[in-house]
């Protein structure tokens, strides 16, 4: 069985999607639609930068969504055989919106509007410099969670992304993240790497963003998906539009359960995956999670 996988934030780069749009009418149409929906030239920002603007999460999120959907539509138009047999999808964080578009549960235009606002609300939820994220390498998730509990000291720090059995990203107040990183290193982590992000995503500090996104998601039209999407928050396949909407609300301030998601894909019978969009991060993570799921990256 084939799964479609869609990347999240962290995959952006200046020039993203340009070669794809130059070579593919279907992809070019996606970027043109994005420009019209958002009311500014997202395509120029993707293709030419400046990098500082592209890095702003309110721009990064629609940029990655547009690139992913452009690559998916290009595959469908030029290489339909590569999508044959796709029976389930999943997306990492922001990528769950791309997965919903591919499944037919959410329109591309609505997804663009939603992720634009999602980026703004996430950025606004925590003042610059107050929050932080760090990747903990080489330490069991249970040990990372224990270090976070000990390091909190009346602040917030918790696992935000369970990316692989040996990579857990933590998020919260900057001082608490630093304390938890030091504890993880003391307890055997190979490295604790501060991440260059603009906000502490997928932790309880994002509760204000969740509250602001909920009415927008409730107002958006969600349909029954053509094939299920394995959601970040529950690591379970979902097809009902209402349940997919609810999962997107809850994922804003909840951890991304990517290890469990990939294992659930394998349990559902998935042995092949296509990572569609910029970068190949998910392909590498899949190898570390379940070697029986072979993932090929396609960015156009």
C-alpha cells in the first residue's frame, strides 16, 4: 500500500518550487492560485525571497503548503502512475493541511487562508525571545519527558515532536528549554540542538493560537476524505470531515506523534511512501522508525 506524506515547517528555502513551476503547468497553476487567494505574490517570495521574509512563519506555512500541493498536482498530471495505489496520507504538523487537501477533505484555497492565519496566530501567541525549541538526539522519549518535567520549575517545557525513536523536539519557555536540554545532555543525549524557530510550536504556550484558530476551522468546509489521513494528535486514520477539523484544532498546542503515526501506517499495510513537497526530512525519519516503510521524496 502507498502512503502520501507531506512535510511541515523547516523545509523552506529560497527558490522552492521554481523549477517545478517552470517545468509543469499544473504546478504553475497552483502558485498562481495561491497568489490570487492570498492577495500577494507568494510565488515570488518562494522563488526569489528575500529569505528573511520567507522565514516568517505566516509566510513559511502557505509557502510549504503551496509547494507540496504543486508537487502533488504535478505528479497527478505528468506521472499519474506514481500516485496509483495511494490509499492513506499523513503530514507532519503543517503538512497535515496538505494531506487534507490531497485527500479531498479541504480545498486548497481554504487551506491557504487557514495556514496563513495559523502562522500569524502562532507567531503572536508568544513574544519574540520568550519561547524556544530544541532537538534532543540519542535519548529515549521517556527520558526526555522526565527531563522536561524536572526542568520546568513553574515554566513550560515539554516534548513537541516525537520525530524518531532517537529524536524528540522540545518546546516551551526559553529558560526551561535550556534547562531541559542541559539535563538531557547530562543523562546521555548525544546532542541538544537549539532550533532557529520563531515560536515554541506544539506546546501549551500555543493555547492562544488554538483559541483563535478554532472558529476559523469551524467556519471552513470539510468533506469526507477520499482516503484516510493519519492525524498528528491521535496517530489514527480519520476520514470524517468533522474529525479531521477537530484534529487540526487540537494539534496546534499538542505534540506531533510522528513515530506512532508512521508505525500506524505500517500497521495499516503501508510498505511504500511518497514524501511530496520541499525537502526529504520525512524520508530520513521513516528509515529510523520502520525500515519496512520505504519512502521516496518528490519535490518536483
